[in-house]
C-alpha cells in the first residue's frame, strides 16, 4: 500500500498566446507559446498539506487546474490514487474517471465569484451531490446539506439565504461545505483565504485544519503568504517560472532554505506573525515568461549565478541540508554561502 495520493510526472501546461492568424501572416510572426508550467514532478501524501508558493504568474493556479482537470496537461501525467487521470496513459472509461475525480474538489480565492448569486445556499451546497448522486431523495439531500453547513460552522437556516447575505469568511465556509458535499479525500485550495481580513483568515484556516483532522483530508494549498503557509503546511513547494525549484518539510524550509530564490522570498517576510515591514524587498523583476532566460531561469536575479547557471538548467536533487530537494547548481556543488538572516520562527 502506497501512501501517495496524487502524483504529477513531468507535468507541463503551455498556452498558445499567438496573435490571430492574419496578423501573424501580415507581420511575419510565428506562434507564441507561453510555458505556464514546464515539467513538474510532485507526489502528495495522504493526509498532508502541501503548499505551493511563488510570485504571481509562476504557474501555481495552472498546476491546480491541471490537477482537478480544468486544464489538460500539454505533457506528462496526473495520477490520483494510482489511477492515471490525465495525460500519458490516462484511462478512458468515463464512468471511472468521474468516480475518481469525485475524490478531489477545488476551493477558489474569491468565494463570491465561485458561488452563483441567484441560488440559495442550500442549492449551491447540494449541486455537486445532485450531479453525482441523482438517486438521493429530497429528505436525504436536505439532511446532508444541514450536516455540511453545521460542519463548517453555519446554521441549517442559512441554507435558505443567498450568498450576498453573508460576509467574506462565511462565503468561504459555504464554498468549503460545497466542496465537501461529495466526500472528497483531496482539496485543492487556490489562495482560499487571500481575500479575507487577517482575523477572519485565521478562523477559516483553523476550520480547514479541524476538517482535515476529522475527515482525514489531504490539501494542496496555494498561497503567496508565507506566514499562512508556515501555519498550515507540512511541506512546501517553491515555484519559479513554471518549475519547482525547492520542496522541503515546512519547518526545515523556513529554518534552512537552500535555493537562492527560497532564501530571497523568506528574507522578504517581515516575521511569521505578520507584523512590521518586510526587511528586504524581493529583488529584481520576474522575467517575461514568453522569453525565459537560458539555463537556470532565476540566474538574472541570483546572487550566486555563474557561467554554468547561464547555460544549463538545474534539476531537482535531494538536498541533505533540509531533507528536501532543490534545483540549483550552487546547492549541488556545495558552493552556496551560509545564510545570514535567520527568521524568527514563532
Ligand atoms: N488561460 C490562459 N491563457 C494564457 N495564459 C495563461 C492562462 N492561464 C495562465 N496563463 C499564464 O500562465 C502563467 C502562470 O499563470 P498562473 O495563473 O498559473 O500563475 P499563479 O502563480 O497562479 O499567479 P497568481 O499568484 O497571480 O495567481 C502566467 O504567465 C499567466 O499569464
Ligand atoms: S542554479 Fe545558479 S542561478 Fe540558479 S539558483 Fe542556483 S546558483 Fe542561482
Ligand atoms: Mg493563481
């Protein structure tokens, strides 16, 4: 028995962002391909929370969307509970595909946009259940919706209201109830608390943690907020321009970051209690993803770059210093300077 719930093998997702055909012909321009995700290997274990972090546009949401099937992978494969769901070798049995996919659900950043404003909350929460189990009687459906609302800290009477009658935090609770309606084992959460005030954010995060404990859930948790990630994640994956550059257990990553980009991100965190100002700004601009730098795509911003870095893309390799993996020549060659800023880990 394996304890791996989800596996990504060399997953890539490209977008064709070419100008229209006529413009290309008249202006003699070729196709333009944006490599939003460019070869990710990742395994998520049952019951863990794996966080994905990285600057805007590095491909976090695209990874999430490929996992839940909203986008097909351009290359590579996605396996859930050992079943190849997408990409190379994917199963074609539609029924089995739907059944397996029912095990994973996604929660989005903006609960208002993802909840139909014209529907009552009870119908919003019941919708995935209706789709997956049309044989359920109305009485059973109502009972299940009431139980789900209670599970996320809402009253059964809230089911007859509309989304606009709730606060942002309550709306995110509704999204969670809806996501849980089909009894999933795996939740993909894309910035689920980023739109919320800090105090409300903490309540929703605590709810997610409680649900994980009682229901044995596994989370992929996407956030640009490292304090939140420190609070909730067991492991962290750091992405840069469509690739994973470091993956390590959370406490190890915060205490002993290896990759220069991870160090840069952590140096910009004020402290993990979210007070005060950033000590160092994240230096440099993210390169244009349509024209990524050669070799290690981080090299124009990296204080440790050398000739090899400009030439040869580094691969993820085990890094003994934090029990994780890092994609960096300097780490592999043991020429990374010691880290000077130590985070005050609360
Ligand atoms: N449907 C699409 N068509 C074309 N390009 C896209 C599409 N979706 C994403 N991209 C591009 O792919 C790259 C990765 O985008 P993605 O939304 O995955 O990043 P992200 O890490 O989630 O960013 P953020 O933190 O801002 O949410 C970006 O350059 C984005 O512009
Ligand atoms: S491979 Fe080179 S450029 Fe890339 S992060 Fe490591 S040291 Fe910096
Ligand atoms: Mg995103």
